[in-house]
C-alpha cells in the first residue's frame, strides 16, 4: 500500500513450519501370520526434528481390537482371529 505521496513501506519475517513426526513399525512386519494365542511382539519408533525421540509416546491400534498398547515395544497374545491392520501413531 502506498501513502498519499506514492511512497510505500514493507517488512518481512522468516518462519519455519516443522514437518510432522516420523513413525516406523519394525515388528511385526507387513504380512506376518500368527496362530491364535501366540505372543505377537510389537516394536516401533517415532521421532521429531524439534522434540527428538518420541518412541515412548507411541499409541498402537488394531483395526479389529482398537487400542492394543503404547510405547516402543510390547507383546499381545489375545488379539481376535482375523486380519488386523496395525497402526502406530504419535
């Protein structure tokens, strides 16, 4: 915008918008098969450029059983029979 004499002013700032955290599931691997009642190990990691290691903040869900665990590793032997989609979020 200019003033009545045709002069203008401006200012600028630099901002950084950080990327979302990264999450990786290391166990079980995609396509794994288990017998009913068998202990299934779950392991994963999460990190963020600003906050560092967020692995302890992981929350795990199964498409069939809902919430199934938290943190970087645990095991379950009581999942329902069927094909589960496992998601870890932070």
